[in-house]
C-alpha cells in the first residue's frame, strides 16, 4: 500500500486523462453515425474495454467524416 501512495501523484493525472479521453470518445461514437472501420457497437466496446488505447485508436482510425 505504501508503494501505491508513493506513486499516487503520478497516477492521478493519468487516470484523469484516461477518463476524459474515454468519455469524449464514447460521446463521439454515440453522436456520429459514420465510421471508417466497423460499426457503432464494435467501437463502443473498444472504447470502453481497452483503456487509453481504445479511445486513441478510435480518434486515429475509426472516426469517420463529420457532417
């Protein structure tokens, strides 16, 4: 437990960034119907279950053209 408390100042910003990025990606998936690869359900699962990499992957590869 002492090790966790020692690293807490480094972990808190990472956790906050992960939550903000995940929420932003999830909102974008739900609001926009166009995707380059896959469908809405696939992207929701990727964003929710693959931590930081899932939302980044969505914004880099999955997001379609905004109209």
